[in-house]
């Protein structure tokens, strides 16, 4: 059992060593491969890399980059934890106002800027390369949140009947929106097309009235801000009622020019930092970037405000904006778009909706009579979904989201940015993970912002990059430790000035290839530079690195390594030691050239508590039996030896019963054990006691069985317990034996008689059957002879009477 446990512990130990070695190699690989010359370069190699600033940490021949390794490897190489530079990232919340809890109709009226729907509002992250920083963001949709709605309408001739219904939209929409918010404002704008050919007719008459017949239409225009955002619904009705339809030549309209101006002209439109809705109403398609070339317009849209007297004045100068440009400006200005279009163009605007985040499409009736319900439905749809977006990330920085939405719905990756089906008062949470994969070149801080699309609130995040170690700020420029001031001594090593190299900056770059220097890198009586395991720099060997980063050359001439030691079980130093300069330094309780010899005597311990049963020595965890007769793991087996019982049989017999072969010499040969008599076998010692025990059953000279036990205690004393009365066999009972013999003979005789009688019956029956058969054959022969004689008489012509015939028959019988 002890041997099995030892083997199990040995295997487990080797397995743990292999696992630790694998992890160390994987983690240390990135650190060592970085070939870091300074602490700053080291910590940028990976989140698990540390730098040992202990001055005498490096072995002779090891490069400065060997100071950079994973933490476990540095510690195993003898670097104290207090000398390991390993700065960690952190986060700091700078502004953390609680989200607003208030009810619609509350006496307290809050300004829009005093309402908080997102938490926290500002924080700082200290980022180390490869180490992610995570924080939680809470969003709660506030009740009675203010809304600004701008109605942008196509006033081309095809929208004539729609304009009539929109003229009363202001007061009607105000009444409906009061059910949602007590702070609602509405504005109105209109658009037609660029005022150049071929989009409109530029003849003077058409410029005055683009419509045909007696229709009274207003002059064509690109975009006009009719009414800035106001809380007066009557004013909306009044100004919209004064609007007239215009006209253009082509079917697509210039709505994108109008959307761009509405988005970027915040002051003229009157946008507040609240929910911003833009309702875009049309019954036609749209022009986009590139279409302006038809009118000789090639300059791309600049995305700036060009309103003069509330009219867009640069439509003839700048091309239509692209869809991507619109998406950018709408997102920057937190505007949610509702496309109210007729059934004919539903498919086109649904495709556009997929490209513009936080937008919706509603089907507009032919005369816009359903526009109020369309706006209410679209608003509910847009406000029930929150989508997070972030500003442009610095180079090398990545961000990931995980959402924790209503009803336990969680998502990651792109779906982790949003939550749907959010009602007023619902609270959702996002887990945001930001990772720096490299340090910025200028090492300056960066700021990014995260906000929910369509909302003005945002989270400001200041990114501070950890690219240097604390010990670098404590460095000593032009230090005497760096060859008379040729470098800065920092973090336990020299950072050489420009033009200087070497571990201590002792050489200039002009001296590197000098042959005089190479002489210092050769061993005595050797022509090999650095034992062919390194290169000579400044007269010192800098050992080369192996592909396996855990295999290291070292020594003044790179003559040492940690991977060419003796192996056992396929492991360097048997996994029980450390290879130093091609010689194994064994762990405690191990010895040998490959540390494969265990000094632990547990496997050699016999069941009696003795090492190798006192018949050998324990060498490397295995018994070496000194008596060649014995063998086995603990020298317990002897093929040619008598067993314990047979060995002590005669002595027990002579001492207990005064008989046997040693009766005469008992007092001289059989006094080496203590003997105790017991009444019965039940009183003998049983297995389970501390001393090894043997139960014996032997025959004495009288063929009687006697029972005894033999044991040896921890003091080496032999003890025998013997049953005082042998078990002798009793004599045979004659009467039953004789009776049995007689009965057997009688039974055998009867059986023989029965067999003889059966055989006689079978024989008689066979003889009788034979007789009957012969009798039948005789009758047949007599009749046959009679017929033959009659035939013969007839043939001879003799005339005799019947008597004579009978006589003839009789004669025939006689003759036959």
C-alpha cells in the first residue's frame, strides 16, 4: 500500500511539474521573445511580464533582456517580489450622479440638463498593454423626458393634398404628445430640389411659378426652415398654413440636403439637449452623393450649416451628402429620424433605415391623414431600444460590450451594445471592456466617449496608458555605474546613451567588431568565440537565445546551459532538480546525476515497520537485499526457505507437548521465543494487531493437529501462542463398518442373481421363437410334397382311388 501511494505521489508531482513548466513556457515566451532592453519595453510585452530590478540578478553571459520574464519564472530564478516591477491597470470613477427618478406631472420641474439617464458620467482608466479594464454602465429611461420634434416635409407638387392635412398638425400633435411628456416642442421645415438644371426648369417663368396651368406655386428652393422649434402649436398651424406647393422636373427629391442642414444647424433649428426627433415626410425617392454632377456640382458636401434667413444658400455649390455622411452627422447631433413615406417607396426607405441607426419607417397615407399615429408609433419604437456607440478609438485600443437587459436577456459582441423592449422607468446594465494592445507613440492620454444613440447624455472616459515603470522615474542619468556616465542607471540596469552599447555601456558602436575584443570572448586553448553559443560584444559574451525560451545559455563564455543535464523518464534531472551549467542540482530527498535516486525510505518500509525486513538496504527507494536467498520489494520472499510455521514447528511441539524431533535438545535450541498457552483456537491473537502475525496449523508425531501463532514485536522479541490441547483423530467404529460390508455383499449377490435371471428369460424367449419358426416351415414342406406326387401320378396315367393317393402321399413323405 505504501509503495502504491508513493508511486501515485511521484506521478502527481511529475505531472504538476510538467503543467507548471508548460504554463511558464507559454507565459514567459512572450516576455522573453520581446527582447526588452528596458522595464518599459518589458511591461508592454504582455500583462504577465515583470522586470527584475535586482542589480545582481543576471548570471554571467545573460543579456539584459533576461530581466524580463513572467512573474513565476522571475521568482524561481531568485528575484524577490519587492524587486519585481509589475504595474497593474486600474479604474477611477470621477463623476457618478445617480439616474433620475421622477414621475410625470410631478410638481418639481427639472431642466433637461438636470435629468440623468446614464451612470457613471466620467471615469479614468489606467491601461496596461494586454490587460483589460472593465466597468459597468447603467441606463434608465426617464419618465416625462422632454422631446423636440422637427417636421421636414417635401413640398413638391405631388404632396399638395398632404400639405392640407399637415396645416393642422401642430395643435393635434401637441395634444397627443402631452400623454408622453409635459415638455414638447415642434418645428417645421420644407424642401424641394437644387435650384439648377436638370433638377428644375431655370426659365424665368418657371422660376417664378414652376407649376403648369393656373396653379399658384411658390418658387423652387432647396431647403427652408419655416419654423424653429417652439412649444406653441397654434404658431405651427399658422405658419404651415401659409406654405405653398412648389415643383421640380425629376422624381427624386433633394431631401438629403435638407436633412444635413437640419442636423448641423442646431442654433437656427433650436435643438435642446433632449430627445430629438426628425420626421421626414415625402412620396418620392432621394438624390445622394454623386448625383450633383448632373448639374455640374462636383464639390462634396462639407457637412456645415449654410442657412441665411432660414434658407439653404449653397445647394448649387455643394453636392448632395452621402448616406455615410448623414449617418455621422445625425449620430453626432443625437437625432432620431422617422421616415414617413408612401407605400410605393417603403422598400427603398427600409433599406435606408438599416443604414441609419436609431431610425424608423412608417407608411404615410396618400394624403398624410395618419401622420400623427405614425409619429407616435415610431417614437415608441425608437425609445424602446437603447444602442450604445463610442467615438473613434485610439490606435491599438479595443472595446467590447456585454448587455444585461430585461427578463434576463444577455448578449455579447455587436448585440451586446443594445437592449430592446425598454419601457419608461426600466433600468438596464452594460459591462464594457476596454483593452490597450499597444502604447501610443507620444504616450499622451486619450479621451473617448460612449453614449446611447439618440440621447445627448454620454460617458467620458480618460485613457491613461501605463508605458513606463515606476523605477524608471527614479533613474540616475549619466550614472557612474554605466561606465563613467555613458548611460542612465534605472531599474537595476543601464540604459545606454546613443552610440554606446554593452551591459554597462562600456563600448562605443565603433568598437563592436574589433578583433582585439574577440580575444576576451574565447576560452583558454579554444578557437571558439563564446563557445559558438553567443556573440562577442565589447569583449563580453552575450549568449544567444534558444527557440524554446526556457532553455538558456549562460556563463562567461556561454559554456553553460540549463538543458544538457542527464535525464530520467524523459525529464531533465528527472523533474526532481534544476539544471545549472549542465549539472543537476537536486531537490531535497533526491540525489544522483539525473536526480533519479530518491532518499525517501517509505517504499522500502516493510509491513513489520522494518526497512527491507532487516534483510537489505534501501537504495534510491528500492530494497537491495543483502541475503541472496531473499527477494521482493521489501526482501520478504524466499523461495528456498521454510515458512515461519514449518521453521518453528519442532520447537513449539517440544516446548508445549514435550515431544517431537527436538525433544532431547529443546532447552538448547528452542528458547528463543516466549510461549503462552491458550485454551482454544478462539483465544489465539487475531489479525489487526500492530505486530506482524502468522497463524500456523501443524501435525505432530502422533498425527495430531496443533495450532499456534508466531509474531515479532517492535523490540524484536518473538512471541508464540499455542492451543494447549492438540486435535487428534479418534479410532474407527468396527460395527458399522462390518455391517456395511455385509450389507454390501448381500446387495451385490442379489444384483447378480437378478441379472442372471434376466439373461435366462431373454435366452428362453429367443429359443421359443426359433422353435415356432421351424414348426411353421415343416407344415409347408408336407403340403408341397403332396401336390408333387399327385402331379406325377396323373402324368403316368395311373387310375387309383383316393386311398391309394393317400398311400402315395405317405410314401412320398417317407422317400423325402
